[in-house]
């Protein structure tokens, strides 16, 4: 796994605080959270427990709790710097464990920092932690070539194909598009054409 000291004050200043170089903002996360929560309401997935794996500055916490104010939120962060600064639970997507499962697991911008074997383990672990829905965002080879702003995106990562991720995720989840994945045991109801790929 990556050295947690790499995710220090300078890293977060560049990619999250400085408006000239940041990759996202609280406002962009709010828009994304509005979409995620609307989707979950649409398919009938209840949200009582939220796990944010790689919670960073905590933008998802505020955004999701606006929709689910009674939900229990757990923020897990690999950066020792942020854990000290913001009080998050220290852990990794590869092996973090908790009692029970979450109705919504968020994992944004994490898996590309993991070596291939650790990434496989992390996907299996995310499935273990998820009883409802997973929101997953990962930078892929194609994203790096065609979609992202390279000035505002950390390129010191492991770039893999979207097909590689989809193959591993399909063992545990139904791909609904938009970064949304439903666990096979989720109580949500999906109509056939709401599946991104056929059964």
C-alpha cells in the first residue's frame, strides 16, 4: 500500500484547498451526493449507516447527512495527517473492518492508489462492508487519456482499464451506472433497463 505520509498537508493543499489546483470542492461533492441520494430513494434503498472509505476533508459527510440526518456516518481515512487534524478513523480500504455493514459505502478516488493485488483485496473488502449500495469513483486509463484535467488530477497512481474493475465488481454488485453499484443482497428494486449490463 502507499505510504500514508504521502497524503500530507501539501497533498491536501494542492488537490483540495487551493482553488487553482483542486480536483473538487464541497459544492461539487454536494451535487454528486444529491444524485447518489436521489438514486437510492428512487430504488428504495434505505440509508441508516454510511461508511466513507477515504473520507478526506469530510465533504461527503455534510452532503449525505443533509439527505439522511439520522444516519450514522463513519469516516475512514488512510492519511495519518488528516486523522490527526480531523479525527477520522485510521484505516485502509484493503483491510478495514467494522461490526455490521453499511447501507451506503462511498469510495471516491482511492483504488487507483493501490497496487493490483491490494486493489483486488479492497474490492472484496468493500463488498464485505456493503449491505446496500456502493458509490465508487476510480481513475482509469481511459479517464487519464480522455476525461480528466491532468493539471488538477494526481497522476502518480496505478492506471487500469474500466473492464478490469467491472469484472471484479460484478462478482459482488449490480452495476447501475453513474458510479452506483448495488450489493446482490440489497433490498432495492431495479427494473431490467436500470441495470447497466444485462444479467
